[in-house]
């Protein structure tokens, strides 16, 4: 805590967001700049690699903007303190990784039930447990479906520093607009590496982030001068919980089609589609570009939202091209999302080719070799049909 306080005292100049400015910075600093651009006011957090620098950069840069920081005793406290700040009317957020993401599931579940618009940055690391502190894509299922509830949350998977900036800003708008927990799922590579990014003021681009207003302590006498607020996360009987959940589920289902995003290219005449998300999606894109330059008929699909998943878009693509190479730094977590999203409605004949490297970075050259091996008949895929198991 003492080191962070010393960094806080060293900052005197506010960040100027007017116009556009090209910068070269670490991914964790990009997150802080985006949060400041989105007018975030408070970061509650607990140290865990590889997201620690988010707290350090925030404690240096935010005070000049009026922002505040509190290091709590653990991630549970960080999550619930963030919810408290939000309910008091302060645009608050947090960041974590690995085992910290596990502990955050309880406050995320409370936010889901109470419709509190929390933003959480997750910089994935290897697992299980402490494992490595460097990199993985092994927190996908935890981010997408974790918690005690239905997992009604939004999960963005950016693949570059520019997308990290864009989607962190967007996460604050999405969370406050739809009132569901919103996660930005990065990773250790993105957190710790430097690359160019264009910084901008979202208002100058017409991005109007929903205002942060207090949920408690509002003016007026409840039941007399205003409607009383009911912030509940405990229910006495099963039927009461069921009735309380129905409008929450309905709202999420209504928003899902508006929130789902994807990136796709080179689909015309494709004989195989390659998919990956996050930073692995960059290698997929580069591999597809190189293969297309050599005349190889391959297409590209990347989900930008892992929750809600852009299932309808992928279904249409697979109707035209029935072969899918799934590339990820996990043992099939993206592949399971794909099965869940479209598995029950697939026609027979769809084939999925896995390229799973849990905890390892994946290069474009590796993907090029895999695609060529598949198209040359050197690899057999797994038939994906309505009867395919999810696990």
C-alpha cells in the first residue's frame, strides 16, 4: 500500500483528452487511460499479476482527474467495495486475474441480481490455482458463466491495445446502459506489452456514456415523494426467486442481439473457417491473410463478445462452409462456447478441428501449418452435430 501511495503523491498534472493523440504504452496503462476517458471516479482493487500496473497507473494518474483508489484486503472486498461505490453514485470499477477472478464471482453474482452496473477488467493468467502469472486464455468459462446464478453478463474479448481502449470505454457505457456486469477479458500478454494506440475523448466521437447516479441516499421521502428503492439479493422461497429472476432474464435476452459483436472476413469461397478470440485472434487474422495471399480458400471469424456470443452470425457462416478450425490458448473453452451457441441447431456434416494450446502463445505460422494440413487431408476433424457432447 505504501508504494501505491507514493505513486499517488507524484502526480500533479491532469490527462488532456482533447483531440486524438497517438501513444505507445503498456496495455495496463491503456486500461487506465480508457477508464479516465470514461469518467471513472474510483478504483477498488487487490494486487495480482498481471494486472497490478492498472492499480499503479491509476494511483499515479487518477488523482489529478479527481479519481480515488483503495487497496482492499482481498478480491472479495474489492468487488463489494466497488458495488458500494456504484450504489453511492460513483462510477467505480476494478481489475483482477486468475484466482482473483474466482473470488470476484460472488460480487458479480450480486451485481447480476441487483442490476448494479459493475465493470471488471480481467487480465488472464495460467491456471489452475497460481500456475503461471504470465498468460493464458483459461478464464473464458469463468468470465462468461461463473458465479451463483445464470451468468447474465457482458464479456468483451479485445485483441489489441486499441480494442482494449475502445472496449474499456464501451464497457462503462454498456454496464450503465443495460445494468449488467460487464467484463473486459484481456490477458497477460496484452497487459504487459507495449504497442501503439490512439487515445481520444469519447464525447468528441459521439460516444455518450450513461451517467452514474446514486442508488441509495436519494433526495425525497421514500413512498411519499418518490418510489421506494428495493435492492435485494435474498429471497425467502423458491417461487419468490423465480418471479424476481424473470424480468432480469427477459432484459438480458432482449439486449443480447444488440450487444453481440464479431469480426469476419474472407468468407467468399472459403473451404475452412478459422476462429480465435482475443490476442489469438490477431494470429488467426494474420494467418488467414497470408493464406489468402497464396490463394488458399480460408475464412476468418472472431467473436468480439463471448457473452452474448454472436451465434447467429456463426451459424450463417457454417451453413456455407462446414469446416471450422478453433484456435485457443486453452483446452477447448472457446470450442465449448461454440458448441453451446450453435451445437443444438447444426446440420450434420459440420466438422470442428481443435488447435488447443493451454497457456501457450500461438503464432500465425502455426495456424498456417494447421490449415494446410487440414486442407491436404492430413488431419481429421471431429463431427459436430446436435448429438455432440458439450464437454
